[in-house]
């Protein structure tokens, strides 16, 4: 039986497996004897299952019958419910019909009552209208205007109720009679005003006229407008007769008489006529508007005739401005009188957000088309100021120099701009202000080119500009750069919204930044001039005969001393950290290029000589890293960005010098060193290495062939080296001659630079353009131009030379600003931005 129970339990398992079960029961041969027992147990289990299934089938059948019965009962109950609902709906309909039949008589009574009420109201109103009409006719004949005004309002209101009854003859007749009476009253009141004013009896009939205004109020806007228009025309008739026409009284010279006449007219209104008209009519304001419109039309005609004069005389700009100023003052006085609050100042930026002025440009609008004459007069004044600024000394003789000073002419120029802008904003905030902004931009360009750059040119006798003059020019350029941005924002805040997109002084900002760049390069040239003897000593050294490498060459100490002494003096006068950093960056880059150029002048160079040069370059690199902190407090850390810049500038010498350190025998070593350090495919550049090493011409072809063979097996080689390609290696040893040095990060080594013609070089840089900050294309011809050569600033402003100069000067400024943007913030900014640069 235990096996039987095990069989039962296994068969009831949810994961029953017959094979596994049989293997468990008959695990060996001895268990085969229990097959009959197992068979009986299975058969018994099967019978139990059959019985259980049969019971479940019977139970389910009984359950289905019960469900069917419940469904039938539910359907019967629903049918009964629907019948009850239908009965309720029928009873509700019957009830509604019964109520309607019961209340029908009541509704008819209510409608009859409403009709009767309306009829009685209409009859009562008709009686009131008839009575009021008869009374109004009588009062109008006796000119009792106060009572007439009240009755007229009542008649008009009552008549409005009978618009829908005009198909009735009696109502139509009454309506016509009322309309005729209104016209009669209108004409009667107008006649009273005309007679009274014609006879000059206003004072005697003032109360009657004031009461008659009640009639005009009742008659509506058209009647009121007619009376006001008549009054304005009557009062201004004398003005038009006196001032309109071509006689002397109507000329611009007598504009003040016009305004004085109207002020007397307003005084007369206040004293004699203000009591006649209701204050809500604002008759005095309507009178002022009529005066302004007529005066504006007169001025348009006068100005048009002045521009068409046959005698050739043009309109006097001073007279035009004087008349316009008087007109603006007059408009402002009207604004104060009628706007109940003072007119916002034109210089207040928030005035644009206020409500529009009532009399703004009411008369002065006639002058606006002719303001271009005023703008032209301002341009002529500026054209006369630029040559005067060019002739003035940078600072008065009795004034001490200050590192923060700027040239006085710059502050004077921007003061003139500020006053002119204020005046123009009062005259016009439209297209004329845009024209003025373009005039500002034009003479800002001329100030940068003809004044500031002029002071950076060489002096008579080939002398470079003094250090203090260069500092003043740099400070002034930075000042003008920052003021340009403020000026642009100021103009945009005042010009009309539709013209704001046309205000742009970005080009002028870039031009002044270009002048600042030229000033920085002039400072670098001062250091270069001091170091000329040191470079000469380097070129005179016999680099091919050195036997050993020492600590440093003799010229290095002298070169470092000159650089540090002059740089300390210059940095002591530069107040902004941005420009101090720019000077040091340009100086290091310049001397790296100068060192490279002088290497080319020192051929032949032995392996020991190249090693000594490499050591000298390391010494210079270490000394250049100290430049920015020459005048700083002890322990002040040097900015990491500057150290990186010095390292980048000086380490570009390493590939050349390391290649020169390799002997030409065996030749494979030199070729491999060239491919590793220089890494280009240029035969010309490889020959430059051979020339620098002093390899004889007859030996060079074999080395070139070997270079070509090794080059063919190399990949990822550049076509030409950026260091060797611009380098000019002389065919024989040349004396103290320096190639033209680049002033930026990319060497430009053709030609020769003479420090005595610094100004010409700067102007040539602006003419020829730049690839990057401090990379002017100074060719030999431009570098050696005589000092007396006329600068582009002296040429006509419309010539291509001046245009190119202006454009290239802006490009220099853009690159200068970009090159310094990583360490100085915005130029012309606050002290905080300078501190952040440190």
C-alpha cells in the first residue's frame, strides 16, 4: 500500500512525468513482482476518477438549469419595468396637456396686459413729446437756451422711441417737425455766435452764448464740431492774413512773431472766451491744433521755396536750426499747457515708454526733410576738426604724463558727438538720426586712420615715436573702442524702433582695436631696436668653428638685459593687464622669429654650433617666461596661458636646431633626422638644411637623392614645413642684415625691416592685410619705403587705398581682440575684467 499511496500522490502532481514515475517504481528486477499490485492500484485510481468526474458533470448540469431560469426571471422583470416607465410617461404627457389647457387663458390675459401697458406708455410718451416740442418751439423763439437745452435732450430721447412707428403718418410728421426744429436751433445758435463776435459784444452776451452751447451738446458731435471749427477759423483769420504769403512777416526770420501772436490769442481765450465753451470741449486745444496745422503748412511752403531760389543761395543752416529750436520750445510749451504734466525730456531714455505727446512734431515735422542740411553742416565741422587734431601735440607742454592719460582730442571729439546727438534727438529720431550715426562712423574711421595712426609713424630724422606717445595712442584707442560701444547703444536707445537695425559701429570698434594692435607692435619694435647690437654679435659669431658647448653665448646675456630693461620700462606704463599680456606675447613671438631669421644669417653652422644655439634658445625661453612678472610683487604666479604661449613660440626652433646637430656623414643619419624633426617632402627645404650646415654644392645632389629615396618610403609627411618654407637662406655669409620679421605667431621672413620707418611699416601692414594678429605682409618694397611717403590717411577718403586701409585696420583689430580674448575679457571693460585676466 505504501507504493499505492505513492502512485496516487505522483499522479496528482502538477508536473507529473510517467517515465520518471515508472523508473521510480521499478527501479530494479526485484520490483517486477509488484506489477499486479501496481496494476490494481492504478485501476482503482482510475475508477475513483471516473466517479468524481461523473459527480462533477451532474453538478454542472444542475447549475446550468438554474442559470437559465434566473435569466428568464430577469427578462420578465425588465419587461415589467419598461411597461411601468411607459405608463409614467403617458401620465406626464396628459398632465402637461391638462396644465396647458388650464393656463391658456392666463397667458392670453398676460399678453393683453403687456400690450395695454406698451400702448399706454407709447401714448404717454407721445403726449410728452408733443408737449415738449411745443414748449421747445416757444422757448427757441425767445432764446431761452438753458431751458431749450434740457427740453431738446428730452425731445431727442423721446423721438428715439418712435423710430419703429414712422410708418404712421402722424408720427412721421412729428419726426420731420422735430428735425426741422433741430436745424433751426443749430442755425440760430451759429447766427448768434457770428453776430456777437462780429459786433464785438462777447462780454455782453457771454452768458447767452454759454447757454447756447448746451443746445450744441444736445444736437451732437457734428453740431459741436461745426461751432468749434467756425470759432477756430474766425480767431485764426487775422493770423493767416498777416503771416501767410511771401511777404516779410511770413518768412522764417519772423517765426517768433507767429508764436507770440498765438500766445496772445490763448491769453485772450483764457480771459474772454473760456467761460463760453464747456471745458470738456477743449476748445483751446482745438484752436492750438488748428494753429499748428496751418503753421506747419506755411513752413513747408516757405522751405520748399527757399530750396528752389533762382539766385543760387541755399537755406541758411543756422537760421533753420534757430527756427526749429523755437518751434520745439513752442511745442513743448503747448505740451505742458494741455497735457497736464510736463513733457518728458528727450534725453530721458524712458520717455519712449510714456504716452505719445499731443503736440510732438505738430509743427517741427515740416523741418525734418531739411535736417540733412544740418547733418551736412555737422560733417563739415568734423572734417575741419580732424586736421586740427592731427596738428595738435599729444598732450599740452605744461601737462605731466600719466600712464592712464588719453589724447585730449579724443575726449573733445566724443563730447562733440554727445552734444550733437542730444541736439539731433530733439530734432528728429528717424532717418536723420541714422544719417548722423553714419557721419559719426565716417569720422571715427578718419580719427583712427588720420590722427592716431599718424602719431605712430616715424618722426623726422628717422626717429621712432617716443614711448609715452605710443602709450597715449594705445590708451586712446582702447578708450575710443569702449566709447564706440556706448555710443552705439545710446543712439539705438533714441532712434525709432524701425531704424535700430541700421545703427552699427562695430567696424569702428574693430578699427580702434587695430590701432591698439599697431601700438603694441610699436612697443615691440622699441625693444627690437635696443637689441640690434646683440643680434649683430650673434651673426658675427663663427658658429662653424665652435669646439665645445658652454653655458650660454656672450650675446645672450646682453640680449636678455636689453629686453628686460626696456620691457620693465614699458610694462610700468601699461595700466591694463590685457595690453601687458599682449605686449609680452607679441614680444616673445617676435624674438622667436628674429632668432630663427638670424640662424639663417649665421651659416655655416656646425653640429656644436647648433647645440650651442639650442642651449641659447632654452636660456631665452626661461628669461622670456619672467617678462610678464617683471614689475609684479615677488611671489606673484605667472599665468599658465602665458607660459604655454612662450613654450609654443620658442620650441618651434627645436626641430631646425636638432636637425642641424646631426652630422652629414654618414648621410643617412642626417636624412633620417630631417624626416623625424622637420617632417616634410620639400627638396628646397632640405637643401636649406644643407646650406645651413655648409655642405658644398657639389656634394648636395647625392644627399638630395638619398633624401628622395628615404622620403618615398615615409607616410604622413607634410608637403612643406611652416618653419623652413618662409626662411631665406643666403647663398653666402652676409653681414649685419636682418630679414623682415613677422610680428605675430606666423613668421613672415622675406625682406628687411628698418626700425626707423616704423610708421610706414604699420601703414603698410594695414594696406596689405593680415592672416592673423601681427602678421602683416611687409614686403621689401614696403619696408624700405622712404619716411616721407604719403600715408593713406592723407589720400582721398574715396580712393581704393583708403578703403583697403580702413578694412585691413578693422581686420587687425578683430584678430587682436580674438587673440587676447582668452585672458583679458572685453577691452575697455572694468577693473574686474582686468583682475580676471591676471
